[in-house]
C-alpha cells in the first residue's frame, strides 16, 4: 500500500466506524470483528491465514 492508499484507508476508517456505531448491537459486534480482522491482516502483512 502506498502513502496515498494508506491515507485514503485511514480517512475512511472513522466514517466506517461511525456507521457501525449506529447499528444494533449484534450487527455492530460482527462489523467490529470484521474491522478487527482487516486491521490485523494489514498490520501482520496479510501473511497469517485464519481458519474461516
């Protein structure tokens, strides 16, 4: 990911979290789990595979 892509992703995170926060609790929990997985994959370089 280049600098512009990272900045775009960073700027998109807050609105995404705001949308998640407005959802019912069960939906919100699933959405936060998905964000968590995506961020973890990014931080780990996407080289760790999870069991689905």
